[in-house]
C-alpha cells in the first residue's frame, strides 16, 4: 500500500495505469466499464418501456376520445330535436319547415323486422348445419368461403345488386321487401357466425346425454342444443337489428329515401332513417330547416344503435342467468 | 321409417340454408357482371380504364375513382392502423381487468356507429374545421381519410386483439423471466409472433375502407377530378356509384356497374390474400 507507486500494465493491447492501492486493477476497471454499460442499457430500456406504456395509454385515450366526441357532438346537436314528440311522431314536410320523421322511424323498424324474420331462420339453420350436421370437409370449406366473401362485399354493391335482382328483375319495385331481401344477404354471414359460436359453446356432454337417451339428432338440436344456445343467438339477432337500422348504402336503391305516408305493406316503398338522412343532405335546399331534421335524425339513430348494442349485452346476461348456460364470452 | 324421413328432410333443408351464402355470392357476381357487360362491349376496357369520365361525350373512364378509393384507403389505414394496433396492445398488455372490459365495450360501440351518422358528423363538424384551418373547401382526401380511420379502427382493433391473444403466454413469460422489459417483449417476441394475424387485421380493415360509402360520400367533395392536394375534392368508386346510379341509363349505368364489379374483385382479392396469410401461419405453426 505505498500510495505513490505507479505501474503500467500492458496486456492484450489494453494499457492501464495502476497506482497500487489507489487505482483499480485492469479487471476492476473492465468490470466498472461493463457495469456502466449495462446500467445505461437498463436505463434506456426502462425509458423505452415507460414510453411504450405512456403511448398505449395515450392511444387508448384517443380511441375513447373519438367515441366520446362522436356521441357528445351528435347528441348536443340533435338530441333536443330527436326527443321532441312533435319531431319524432310528426309528419314530414316537403317544402315547409317543422317537419317530423315518423314515417322514417316506422320504415326503419319495419325493415329491421322483415329482415330479421328472414335472416335469423336462415342464418341459424345454416349454423346448425355447420356445427351439428356437417362433417368438416369440402362443403363446410365452401360455405365458410362463401360467408367470408359475402361479408367482404361493399354495402353499395349489395345496393345495386338488390336493385337489379329484387327491384327490377323480380319486379318488387322500390319496397321494404326488396330491401329486406338485400339486407338478409348482407347480414347472413354475421348471423351465421354468431349463431355458430353460440351453438359450439354448448357442451358436447349435453348432446351426448340426449343422444344416449335415444333422441335423434334433430330432436337433440331442437330440444337441447338450440335452447342452450338461445342467449347467444338472440344477442346476434339484436346486433343485426342495429346494423340494419344503421345501413344506408344498401337501402337507398332498394327501399327508397323519402315517403310522406307510413308504409303499410312490405311491397310499398319506404324511407328508413339512415337513407332519409342522405336524402336530406342531397336535397337539403328544399326545406330551410333541413339541418335541424338531419341533426335530429342522426341523434335518434345513434341513440337507437347504442341502446341496441348495450341492450344486447344486458339481454345476454339476463337470458344466460335464466337458462343457466355459461357463456364463453367474459 | 317416418322418423328417418324427417331427419333426412331437416338435414337437406339445413344444407340449403348453409348454401345460401354461396348462392348469394354467385347471384351478386352474376347480376353485377351482367349489368356491367354492355360497358365492356360498347365502351371497351380501354375506355373504362382511362382517366376521362364524360358520359355525354362517350367517355367512361374510372381511373380517377380508383385513385380516389386507393388514396383515401391508404390515408385511412396510415391514420387508423397504428391507432388500432396500439389499442389492441393496450387491451392485451396494459389495461387492468376492469379497464379492459370497459375499453372492449368502447370499441364495440364505435363499430356500431352507423356510417351515415359518422358522415354527417364529418360534414357538419370536421369539414368546417379543415376549411378554416387550410382555407380550402375542406372536403377531400384528408377528411375522408380521417373518417375512414375511425371506421377501420374497431375492425383492426378486434382482429389484432385476437391475434395478440393467440400468442402463447409462455413465450411472453420466458422473455420477461429473462429480464426483458414489457416493451422489449412486445417488440421482440409478441409482435413478431402475431405478425400474420396483425397483417390479416390490416387487410380486413383495408376491405372495410375500400367498400365504405356513406361516410366518405359526405366529406369527399365530390368532384370528378384527380385530387391535387389533400384537401381537393374528388370521388371514390363507391361515392361515384352512389351519386350517379339514380339518374343514369344505358352505357353510363353499365359503367357504374363495372365499377361495382371492380369493387367486388378488389374485396375478393383481399379475402384470397387473408386466406393465403392465415394458411402460411397454420403451416408455420
């Protein structure tokens, strides 16, 4: 420990001056450098990690902000009008101010009811076939491909297709039925998928128990599988109503965009709210309060769709409790 | 005997219902192609795939609208995809349990917003903002891209979330156990493992953006001209079909169906692409 003695060590190209007792040895120094390097690396990694955490929370906040902005702005501009009975249940005006939207409200619900009446039986039937009867193979692959392609078809293409086949070729004219047939095809893939998921969530043991008791396959489906899958299927149907009510591009050239009278027969033209907003936008100048009408209608439409989405969830929970089925989803 | 017959009838009926999706696709392709035929025979492909749209002068070119569709789609994805994949990372990696189920609802509700409502919001609120900020009309590629970003957000988020959740927990645990931070694990382990699924999510989002009609129609302009800037009005395939189908006849109407056919082929190509990507993943696994 003679403090002032300085040695120079040279080894493997590394030159370190060592004052014995005061300075570190070559190994110590190396260790220190490496440790510093690791520390810096760790600090950087920690900083990057914090940045990542902050960024994901920020992204989530933006997504939430977008929804909040949409809902708040649309409601702020139109909910006052929408919840006014004179507007909601009022007669539309072609030239004068102060018109209501009652025929459009009826059109939307009428169209949704007709469509659901067709798409749910077909979609559930297809799902039953896929999950209970078909063996995985060429047919199921073809059906899945068909459903995938169908779900990718743009809604405006559904619209012009429906116009050619249902409105013109089959001679239905602009009508609720032509629109419902078009929307049945449009919604078929989603109804099929949600129904099939619901059916597949039913435990195999339920089916085995029924089959072991001597029930046929169809009896098993009818008495055991479908009742157990009902909550899931119902949720899918309610969500389909939301999509039907919100659909406009497929409706404009099949159902119509403006009516003065409430549609009675499915063969009559009608004007669902979503299509009527488009009409109000394009023909805006006809009535001076067109902005008020479209604002009110947009707010009511959004309110309806949000209620259907939330309602579907509450309904699932209630039905699941009642029938005692365990749903896979949360 | 009777029982067997009934089972047989039920089985066949259900089979027919399952085939409705396939029948639907065939009907759509057949009728759209049939209506598009006159445009191909009378105007010709060279005319249809040109830049000039002037029905009165016998010009039915759709390149302007294809350009509009592609630019708005790319714009929408550039804005929407990072946001959506970020949201999916938030959902699967960061969010505490309660926040996660709340945020899942938020995304579902966003998916439920009708496109006409979003378009109306764009027309009444967003376009005036852009107009004031830039001194332009406010409609055009930028406005449409923002709207499309919002439209593809729920789609991409939901599918990315599934892709990220499909990565085995043990991969992440192994990385974390070796001292990697969460971000290092996400970047080096999670994202590479989930890559095909994330790609599928973006492709399906792209399909959504290409086909979107109403939300774009209210903010795109419209104008039958190539976009010269982010805020110059133009048209997409869907908006052109929507706005002219009502009052067109003859070859012009047929040319609009030809655009519909292009849209159909584009969306089918994307489905083929998705299937190729998922098959690759299945084989790799």
